[in-house]
């Protein structure tokens, strides 16, 4: 069952990657951007969790296909920290 989940996640990741390419090649569209982001989030949720007997290939594939989600999460957390600030005030200096 983990192999099926991994194959479906890879398929969705490839579709999301194509949507990002389409954003660059054919112009910006909010619908494509949201669909690509949702696809990368679904890949993160769908990817099988680690077990002791997993192959090294699963670790490499997880690193490759989870990288877009990690980048998106890093950006969102950075924006949240910049807006939140330390004492509750807006921490953006203009």
C-alpha cells in the first residue's frame, strides 16, 4: 500500500510541477498557482511515513518530492514571523 501511495504522490507532484512551469511559460493565473500549491500540500500529506525497514530510495524520493512543500512552509512561516514581531506589534520596518 505504501508503494501505491508513493506512486500517486509522485504523479501529483509531477502535475504540480507542470502547473508551476505553465505559470512561468504562459503567464500568471491565480487558479494555477493555488492548484500547484494544493498539489504540493497533498503530496506532503499522501507520502508514506517512515518505517524502520524502509529503503534508502524512499528517503531520497521523499527528500526530492517533499522539497516544494518545505519551501512553501518556510516562506509562510517567515512571513508570519515578520508580521507577528516579538511583542505583538507589526515587526515590519519600512
